[in-house]
């Protein structure tokens, strides 16, 4: 009987989304604890205080998603704290060549 149940348990534990990686999503609510590992038993690395923050999912483990934000920071969120959808960040404009001097030659 145990030999019959073990393959079923292995399939149930593999709850990957099947969606392509990496992919972009946004945070669903606020505040959201970003953790150092995939589970509530891991420490909180930082907290998102605003919903709708765009992040990139770079890895999946069970119902947890490893994300990367615009600063390059990485951490883990539960899938229920994320939603599909487009969002963007507006960054300050930079000149194409910031190394040139603005003073006359």
C-alpha cells in the first residue's frame, strides 16, 4: 500500500505553475514580508509597503516564488501575494553620455 501512495505524494508536492520563467508580476497587497527562503519559518528580509510593485519571478518552489525587484534584490513570496499584470517603474532620465564635460573646452 505504501508503494502506491508514494508516487502520488511526489506529484502532489510538485505544485509548480508550469508558466515560463522568468516572468513579471506585481505585488497584490501591502504590507508584504519578503523572506530569505520559501516558507514562513524563514526570516523576513524586507517588507514591501506598497501594492502594485513590479517584480520578476525567477524561481518556483511549491507555492513560493523567488522574486527579483528593480534594485536587484532577491527574496521569496507566497504565490497568493502576487498577481499577473503589467506594471512599470519610471526612472530618472539619464544622458546617453554622462562622461562628457559640460564646461567649455
